[in-house]
């Protein structure tokens, strides 16, 4: 080792660090295919947990039909390379529509994830059973986000 300079050791050290970082917790090499992605309806497996998704934007869409159909377009955040969109739940109580947007993340806190912030764009159908002229409030993940007046 005495004959190697610092300049020669730096690339070797970097390559070893990258190799270790890219190897999965189960010892998978980077060349192996990743596991199949979860669908929006699938519950998280034992190695993932659900968390509320950060909300970037929300808008009510009125579809031209008789009676008018309403939908909610939600752009939610994926705060790291490990976060994946999971599902959207919604329920209506009187004039309030409660929407919950879920992501999944690794269940273990010691999993290393890239610091890449992404988004997921989803639309949920709210239906057509709205009283014309009445204002409805939309709450997402417990926070008032938008409102609309039915046509």
C-alpha cells in the first residue's frame, strides 16, 4: 500500500462505497431486477408502512354531463426515492368531503433513500349526487384545501 498515492486510492474508495450503497438490505446486487411495484389498491407488505402523503395541489374538476360529474385531481408529494403512492380514500358527510392520500415508505427507519422529491398526480371520482347551488368543502389529510359550488 505504501506505493499507492492518495489520488489512486480515492477512485477505489469511491467505487467500494458506491457498491455497498447500491446493495440492498437483503444482499441483492444492483444488477438484479427490482421487486414488482405495488398497485394503488394493494396494502403495504411487511417491509413497507403507510404514511400520509404531503399535498402539493388539489382542484375540483366538473365533467360535462347531465347531471354534472365531479372529480378531484390531487398532486401529492413523494418525499424520497423510497416513497411510493399507495391509495386515496374519500367519504362525504353532508357538505364536507374528506379525502385521505397515502404513500408507502420502508417500514424500517434505517433504510437509506435518495433525497429526490417526486410527485404523484391522481384523480378520484366524487360522483354526481350534489345539490345544485350548495357549496361543498374538500378536506385532504385533515386540512381544508378547496371548495366548490355544485351546478
